[in-house]
């Protein structure tokens, strides 16, 4: 099966009062049915994406000793470098075949959350890494705010029901390197990213440098998802599923190994998180006899901590 099965939304339609309702319906139905949607009409600059990918490749192709300098002890992978084979999918014994770098939100010193979020780490070998990464972060957040607003309207909720939780949230830009697989990098039974659901509200995926992403449909079939150049793919995560009591469910996905092993793959998912103190409470519109018993309230930080422990990052 191919990407054509994933619906497309154009963000220009959101800004047009005459087309907004159709945009909201297409977005909500896509997330409900597949958990994934392809996004066009965004303001993401191709130059920023290309420059970021160039810097990411240059960083990961450095010596292991150089990269290890940027591993933050006790940081649970929240900022800086996370080495190869450090993360595994929930319930899996073998690690994923990847290494990655995290860029988080930058806040002014006087902001209440400035001392709560870990500080970003920047590789001294690449002088442009910080400004280019933060520019991409800002552009992706603009897209995510529109999608979250659209999903709120789809549910008949106030437009800011999700963004009031994610404004200034602990959102992460993850730059991933899946090394070419050979006798030194391959582990029997392991794949680049084992089947999992994302922790957060929604994830934005820029076009990766190679194929491999698949989603598990509601009919238990694996569907290839490879965004066309210039598209963004968005998917729903566990936090969105929890707060909507499964009405907007998280979707299982994975990154499979290439048919030809000696192929590097790079991707840059943008994980949209709430503020640490934000309470994940099931919406009133997702309660009642047509829904399961709601899960108890939990803060964004407590939910994140539980999931980090389950995927092995809390031991970093």
C-alpha cells in the first residue's frame, strides 16, 4: 500500500472562512480513521529544511567520541545527543537502530518555565546549528498550532482547548540518524524504529531522506507513508488520545529496515508537548455512555516521565 491512502489538508483552507469547515472535517476524519494526515500550504521554508538536514548530517558523521561530548548525564534524552541503541519501543527488549539529537524550547530568563526546562546543548563544531534549528522549530510550531486548533473545532470544542495546554510546552525537535546497516550496526531482531505510538499530542514529520515509515491502519495493515517533497506528515499521539478518551486515537507506526542495508536515513520529527504542569483531563465531549470510563487526570510531566521510563530513556 502507498502514501496515496493518507488524506491531504491544505493550510490555506484553514485561513479561508469559506473553506475552513471542509478543512476541519478532512483533518478530523483523517486523524480519526488513520491517525495520520499529509499537510500542504504551510509556510515552512525549503531552505531552512535543507540547511538543517545538511547540518544534521555533518554532526552525525563525526566521530563517536565527538558526539559523546554532547550527551547530557541524567537528562533522559531531553536535550542534546542520545547515542545509538539507547532507546527502545515500549515493551521491546531490543533497541531501535538510531541515534538522535534534541532541540527544545528557548525561553527568556524571566519566564516561569526557564528554570524548569533543560537548557539546549549546541555543537561547537557547527556555528549555524543553533539559529537554523530554532528557525525550523518556530516554523513547525506555527503549523502545529493550526492543526491543533482544527482538531479542537472538529470536536466542537473551543478553538484553544489544546493550544492552551501546549503554549510554551516542552515541545521537542528530534533530529534522527538511522545508520547504514552492516555487521557493526545491525542487531538481530531489531529495526530502525519498532512499532510504537508517540507520547505527545501530535507529531509533525518533515520529508525524510529515505523511505521506511509505515503506519498500522485500523484494519491491521501496514501502510507506507512517504511525504512528497514539501509536504509535512502529522500524526496523533498518546496524549491526544488520552484527553479525547480514544476519539482521536494514537496510531501505531514504525520505521522498517531498508532492503539494501547500506543506506543512511535522516528524519526530523517535531513532538508537540504540553507544559509540565498542564493537566491532561478527558474533555467533557468525550465522556458518557458512548465512551470508555475516562482515565484519571495526570499532568503532562508525570505522563512524560512514565513513558520515558518505559522506553529506556530515563536511565540515560
